[in-house]
């Protein structure tokens, strides 16, 4: 069967299945389990109304259980097992976690993830807020916003390929196709630098890629928040003699603090899961290892799915409190 036809058939069957489930389950509830006739008609209607929301929620809950809850439980189980000769599994408790904690590469990944967490959300949010504020003050602001937001349409791997070309290094006697080295030599540099192999600095060069992508996201959300600030408060500050910097930092920023926190934490979650950029640009070499890349190496290269699963659980444990905090702040913002 042609892939396009197969995809269309899947959509039709999926949508049709959902419609059929809702229709027939509703009919079964109203006409078989709790018929709205007879002496108990009133009680049956009330019982049906209590059950009906759960009946409609069941497909979503089943999907969440199958594709979210079950993988988490299975990953936790696998993180406490090891494969023995013969393909059987043996319970080892926390041994996989102890082994992981004894490896230098794991601590290198932790150190680098901390650097990413400290730098990328802060810069992305700050640049996004700056772009949102400045673009609203010029006539061609919408064009500027479109250009800044454009990297969000590029996949992480695509962005990594683009920036790998920016950092490309060729021998000094050849023309440099890497923009950074071309500029470096143009302004008097003696030899081109291998930017992605310079420990510590190469991590910063990788972070630039994610900042470039996430700034557009931060700008769009924060621009909407800035537009929601009542004009009366800004006008009152102008009448009182406040300058533009005071209006921005003392009037506008405090009123959108909740949105800033939501943007910050959302980007933080993205940073904790970063994998594509590191994998495509350095593959974790030259001291650029991160947790997701470490987990991938253990699972698919070393075939050590016990330690790999333990790495996945560490990432989940780090993401979960931030996710809860993000949901809490989003609800506070809505209220």
C-alpha cells in the first residue's frame, strides 16, 4: 500500500474509531445501563451524568497510561535490572546508579548540563524580552519578529548543521567556508581555530545554537504579555516623569513576572533534554557530553540498557519538579 494512502487510511480509521466509540458508548450508557425510562429514570439520569465524563476521558487516559505511565514504570524497572548470559534479567537494585555515579563521563554530563541550565534559559529569556520590547517600538517590528522567530521553524538537527558550517575549520592555505574563522582571519588572526574542540568554550558555542532557536519562542510569548499591560499604568508613569528604562524595569517587568517565569522554566525543560545539537555537532566529544547524550551512548552503543535507563530516570527526576513548577505558574498566570 502506498504510504500516503496508508496514512490517510490511518487518519480515517482513527477519527472514525473515536467517533464510533463516543457514539456507541453514549448509547450503551443511556439505553442499556441507565435507561431514562421507568420509575428510576431520575436516578438513572444522574448516574449516567456522573459516569459520562469518565467514559469520554477513557481514550485519553488509556493513551496516557500506555504511552506515558507504562514507559516510565518500565524504565524504572529496567534501571534496576541487568542482563545476564542467556538473555535473562537479574535484579541488581541500585547498582546501575552506583556504576553511573562512578563514571567520569556522567559527572562531565552533569557539569555541562548545569552550565546549560545557568546560561541558555537566562540568555534566551533576556534576548526574547529585549526583542519583544524593542520590536514594538518600531514600524517594521513585525518583520523583525518574523526574522527572530524563524529559527523556531528549524529542527534542532537542521540548526546544528547550519552552525556546524559557521564553526567549520579548514587549513589556513584554503578558503574558509566557516563564517567565524573567515572573520577571524580577516581581522588579523594567524590560524583558523577549531572552535568545537576547545574545552569549555565549545560548550558555549553549542549553547549559542539553542539560544538562537529559543529566543524567538521567548519573544513571542513575552511580546503578548507586554501588549496585555494596561496603558493607564504606563501613561501614569510617564506623567510622573519616569524615563523609558524606569518604565520598562519598574512598571512593565514586574507586571509580566509570571510570564517570564513560565518562559524561563519552559526553556529550562528543553535544556535538560538537549540531545540533537550535541549529537550532531560534537557527539559528546571534547568534554561536551550532556545527560541525554550519555544515556544514548549507554543504551545504543554500549548496549548497557540498565545504566542507560538509570540515566533516563535521572533526567526525568530533574525535569519533573520544573514541570510541576511551570504548570503551577501557568495556572497562577491564568487566575
